[in-house]
C-alpha cells in the first residue's frame, strides 16, 4: 500500500510574514480516507489547493501517484479530483455543457462524455438541472456539481475541502456512502471539514494541523482510545420543571437551551437509563441525544484553545 | 488546442469578431463624399401691386430644392405717399407671404432684408415692378408678379435621390399671387458658337415664342422640380440649355434662364487612383482601426482570460490535466488568433470595399505592413492585459486599468505630447517636435500602426496637432524596416514573456 498523495516539506508563504503552511509532510495511501482537521486559517485549504495544482508551493513538493504537481502538472492533475470549499466555475455555462467541456481535457469526448456526465449529474442529484446555468445553482448544488466534476475522470486521488459545508442531510449521507465506495475502490482521499464528528465517522486517519504545522496524525482507532468517555447529553422535556433539572444536575453541569432542552456537559452516565427515569417520573421526553465529542475535545486539547478562532488568510 | 478552440468559438469572442468586421465598413464614406452642403437657403421674393397696396411672396429651398422654413423677409416700399413695410417668414412649405396696405404704385422703390435661420442675411433694393424681357424692360401691370430678388425663376438643384445628377427647379407666381396652373415649361439646347462666354449675346437664341422648343413639363404649383431633359448628342463643350415658362395661352413670361450643360450634366467623378485608394486605406487603418484595435485586444483578452483569472473561475480549468504554461499560452493564443482573424477579415472587407468603389485593390505594400502592424498591436495589448490580470485581484480594477491604458495610449497620447512640448518649450510642427512625435510612436504600442504608416508615407500627421502630411525622411528619425521589426518583436515578446513568467511562477 504505497502513498498516492505525498506531501513533502511543504511550505507556502503568501507574504513575507508567517508562512501559511510550514514544512508540512504527510502521506495519504491508496484506499485511505484521511481527515484533515484544523482551525480556520490553520492551512488546510492552502495544502489542498497546492495538491490540486491550483496554487504553487513556496518550498517542498506534493506528489500525486509519484508525479510532482508543479513540475509534472498535467500528468499529476490527471490523477486528482478537487472539490473546493467554494466551488467557482463559469457561472453562465449550463451544467451539462461544462461537464462536457471539462471531460474534453481528459480525452473523454462524444457519446462517452455525455453518458458519463449525465450519469454523474444524476448521481449527485443534479440530473434535472443539467440544462440550467450554474449561476442559478444554490451553494449546495454548486458543491454537488463540483463533486461530479471531480469524479468525471474517475481519479485515483481526491481532495475535498470542507465538502460537507452546504450539503443537506441527504448530501451528507451520500458523502458517507461515496467515501466508503472510494475506500473500497482503493482511492486516496484527503478530506477537510469543520464537522469533526463526521470526520471521525468518515476517516481512517486524522491529521491535525495548527498554524501551518502538522501537530498530530492518528488513526481513528488511536483517536478513540485517547478520547474521553465523557460527552454531551441533550434532553428535551416538554414539561420541564425544577425537579427534572435537579435530577439532571446530578449527572454534571447543566444549561437550559432553547425549547426546554437541557444540555449536560461532561456526561458520563447511560443515556437510556436517564430517559427511562425521566419517563417513569412523568416527564414527556421529546428529544434525547448524546454526543461523545472525543475528536473535538482531543483537538482542542491538542491546539491548546477552548474554542474556534485563529487567523485567516486563505 | 482544445482550450483554444473552445475559447475562440465562445459567443462573446464571436461577437467581438463581428464588431471588428462591421467597423471596416466605416471606410465607405471615404468613397461616398457628397457635395459640400450649402450653408444658406435659396430665396426668391416675388411681388405685385394693386389698388390695395403691395403684396409679396417669398420662397426658400435648399440645394436639393426642398423647402426651408424660418427665412424672414422684410420689404419696404417707398412711393409718393411714403414708406410702407411688411414682413413674412417662410413656413414648413418654404413659403411666406404678406400684404402691405397702400395705394400701390408701379414705380415704387423697394428695400429688402432677408434673414436666414443660420443668422446671416442680406439686403437688396431697387425700383420694383418692372418686367425684363429680351425686348427690354417694361412696367408691370397691376397684379403682375415680378421677381424682385432671388435665385431666379428657373434654377438648378441637386437631385435628392442621386447627388451626381442635377434637376431644374421652376419657381413662379401667377397674377395677383395665384398659384400657376397649366403653365408650360419648355427647353432647348443651344450650341455656343463662338466659345467666348456663356451668358453673352453669342447665343443667338430665337425669339421666345416657344417655337422649336421642347416641352419639359407643366407647371402647376409655385415651386416645382423637373428632371433635366435627355442630353442631346453632338453638343459643343460650352453649350447651354435654354428654359422658359409660358403662360397657358402660349405667351412667354420673363421666367427664363440659360443653364450651362457642363453644370447641368456633371461628368462622372474621376476614377480613384491607386495612390488615392492606398491613401484612404492608410488613413482608415491609422485613424479608425488604430483606435479600435487596442480596445478590442483589451476586451478580447479580458473575456478569454482576465475575467476568469480575477474571478477565480480559471482554477476550475487549472485543476484539469493541463500545465500552467499550456493553459496560459492557450488563452493567449486563443485571444490573439480570434482577434487576428477578425482584423484580417476586416482588412479583407476594406480591400473589397475599395475595389467596389474604385475598381482597385489596396496595394500589397500597404495591406501587408498594416496587417503586420495590427498583429503587433494585438499581441502587445493582449499580453499587457494578461500581465495585468496576473497582478490585479478584481474585475473592476482590471477593466478600469485596461480602459485607462486604452485612453492614455490612444486618446490622450497626443495631449501628453503637447504637454511635453509645452514643458520643453518646443514649437509644434518644428523638427524637434517631430522627433519627439516619431519617438513616441516607438514607445507606444497603440502607435505602432502610425509608425508603420510614417515609414510607408514618409510623412507624419496628427489630428490633435492639426498638421498633416509633413514630409520627412524616415531614416533621419530612426525609422527603418529593421527598427520597425525590432520594435514589433519587442512589443510581442516582452508582454508575453512577463505573462508566462507570472502565470507559471506566481500564484
């Protein structure tokens, strides 16, 4: 299992000040989905744009299937698909026309180009919009269109930048299925996202980046073993009263959120038994959710901050 | 090549090509120059007297015989009882009339003042109400209209449909100011026998009784246009057409004139010479095409590269299997090829129009250097625009700076030179000034066609400085084939090299 995406001592300066990414090295192997996690401005997008060939590194290299994205750009680009955070394609073009245009770069022409384009647009639920101009698309539709473009040449490597942003639940579900398929198909996928729970679900490995440097790289299993058993329990009670609150406080620190929902942080108990107890006391439990935020906790601990933030230059 | 083909066939580029080709039709006016338009209207003022006073009618028309409104005519009649005044202004039919209450005398003298709409006017005066015939003058009868002042009852006007033809306009007033009806207008060609003059007695015309004359038409209104009669063969050079108006009963009137044949039947315009055809083409290329080429190059390169670059859309292409150099070159070439095709098509259209009007093609030694100069201008401005696309971050600044370049290099270049001459205290048109002027053609890509034209015509001209055709020896000012070629190569290579460097080495 050799590396398909190799990042070697990658550095990028946008100005003479601090580097956006600094001496960054890691690999993504075939059949591996790698989550790329960092605060805003950490350098995720810069790294992905260099891998996609749309930005130049100041130093270092990215190799795609062993080909340098700068020196062997055309060959490297043949094997990589890119979904940017904010897809930006010709707004006045019609979706299918644009697919056919880009297919031409890969030597896919004529009936084959049309068949493949229509199939992909249908897969990303844009089949009925293939004759519409891109400027009429919502952000989510643009994201799905961009995904179809990235898959057009069936590349061995894919870099997804915040691909889950702007997708509806159905789109996120599709992404879960797609990544599973890509893993099965031996594809190398680098995936950045702010939705850490999804990263945890989708990835085989997570690379943490902070202020342009790789601070940790762990498999999902390693991450789970390092994470806390604690989580956040949210309980929505229609007839919430002081007695119910008092009961819930016994599990940890509570705060009342909107619509009679109580969040218990650092919850370490059994959510099912809490539900059963509340029901037995005559409370109408309309919602109960438990989020074991090991990745989030671990990440925040790793970067030494208690919330999102950071510089932004991308 | 795939990207080149897609870019060239985009709708906006095709539209630009169409615009450039359409511009080439602007050379047609060079071959379609009509006679200089006349500044003032022709005015005839008729008058008659009766027992109620003096009455006058004024008619005004332009060079085509079309009515002119707004001409003011003021008349003063002086008779034994005093001076009597009246005025009239021509209406949309080109006619105006007025009556001046008085006793009315045949020997009243008049003073006339005509004011044209343009502001200028003229005055006249004399003894009114006398009829001038070939038998001498005689007092007019009461009610008999006489032409006090004007262009003549019979005159020549330019045909409104075909400006190379002339028509005959007859303007007459019947008794007591009535509109003529059933008046016969006859003509006769008369050879000039002595060749001495046109309007002297050498013309031995017969008695004006209509005998032997041919009908031109019937006059049924105050003012009527008749086509010139068919030209008779074997006429001498200075022959004339004699035209006279006859009353319905056949009696001649004093409405007659002689129209010179050379004037009434102007010869066809002389054929355009090869040097004229070349001159028209050079003037058109430098002043019209030269103005638009930088603009279309800026627009074309913005459309094919600039807007995609600054909006980020180009990244969706850059991620495809194409090298940065190939993508940049393909966009550069597609802009250049599209605009070059358009310019060559337009030059071809100019050549065809020249042939249509003159039967001559523009000389190859004008067409080829001009086409080459335009290719250089296109390449230079496309390259400059693409360099700017790499340096600027917004469409607004890119478009703004592109238009700014166009305005400075094309429109205000002459003014900048004038300012420079003023600061250096150099007289416009002097040798040092021409040296600066020619030098500026080397350093401005928009003036490259002017540089080539200076070489071709051995002259410099400037609309801004109102001097034209100042003859020079090009080599005295450093203009040689080699210096032009070297300048052209630099204008192509430097912007392109800068663009390729920026697009392959910088984000």
